[in-house]
């Protein structure tokens, strides 16, 4: 099973580029982020004609996640548990029925968290957008822990808006006071990992220079001034099936690209 995560930064903007990538890469399942579309306006027929089942959790103009799958899907749920008042469309789950094994896929778009305010001692305050990010991550940790108790094969795939280590940024010093790289953000990410999840890319590839996002501004792509913020975390049962994980960086050089590129795993599923 080839399973990818891809922040497309707007389905309307990627209406040609996304189908083109799907026809070339031919993933079995894709978790999409930032579709920036309500469910009713998502161009389902375009992807159904390519052989994909389509499940969306949309929001007008912002956020929004979706799952495209050539394989059957069951038990689709929308929204991250833990806060019924949260109206942001950032989480979708489904059971994917692979040829060999089923797996529970959670597609996520973790909050950015900026701007961050700092107290008089220079410590970040858990308020506003940054407070929402940390609170969302704690809810995600609780859901990730709950999923482990099922002993299912679980994949948490998406745009985490987290730079895990300094080696995951071309210029880590630039991100020192950014919500994506603050120690509190990275600690929250590690708390999820430390439940027993495997970060797929680092299980397959070590060292610096591997990025999944390049800003549109300041020639970031030409300078390779990127960061790695798109991740796939695997439960022990899913990690046992991991065969490969790659970042498709060349997609960023295509026509009308997203600022993110796909990251995919191969599972013996």
C-alpha cells in the first residue's frame, strides 16, 4: 500500500497539479490538508473519475482535510475529539481496507500557532493561537493514546506544523521564536511519539537536508531554504509493515505547485 500525505494549499489552486501528480505517482491512499473548500464545493467527480473514493471534512476558505482512496474505506469520522466547540476542520479518520491488512488512517492539519506572545522572561505564553496549538496537540495525544489501546495498525498522517529537530530546517536559527520550532511545541510532538509511535521518515532516512515545505517568498525554493513539517507517525503494528518512506521534493518544481510536497510510505498492507 502506498499512502501519502500532501498539503495542497487550496484545491482550486491545485485543480490541475493534484490530478497530474496522482496519475504519475499513483498512491493508493492520500491524506490531503488545506483543501480550503466546503464539502459541497469539493470537486469529487474529478477524483472519482481517477478511481478514488473521496471523503472530506471541509471549511470555507480555510483549513479542511480529505482522504482519497483507491481502496475501500469504512467508519469515517470527522473532527478531533475533546472539544465540541472547535469548529476548525483539521482532522478526519477512516479505516482503509488494504489487500492484506486494514489500517486506521488519521489525516490531520495541526494548527500553525503563530503569532506567539512572550512574557517578560521571554517564555512563550500559552494563549491565543499558540494556546490553541498546544491544546490541540494535547487532544491529539489523547486520541493517539486511545488508538494504541485498540492494537490496530494506525497511521497519523499530515501537516504537523512542527520542525522536530534543528536538522529539519535549513536555517534553524530563523525559527527560534516561531511556534513551529519552540521547545514547547517540539516537546508536545515528542509526547505523542513517546506513546510508542514511529516517525516513518526518520526510520528510513537520517541526516539533514530533507525538507517538505519551502515558502513562496524570498526565493526559498531556489535557495533550498526549507523545513520538514509533514510527517507520518505509525503505531507499532503499522511500523512492522513499513517498507519505505520518501519525500517527493521534485513536485515543488512543477507548474503552480503547493508550498508543500507529498511524503509517502510503502506498507506491506
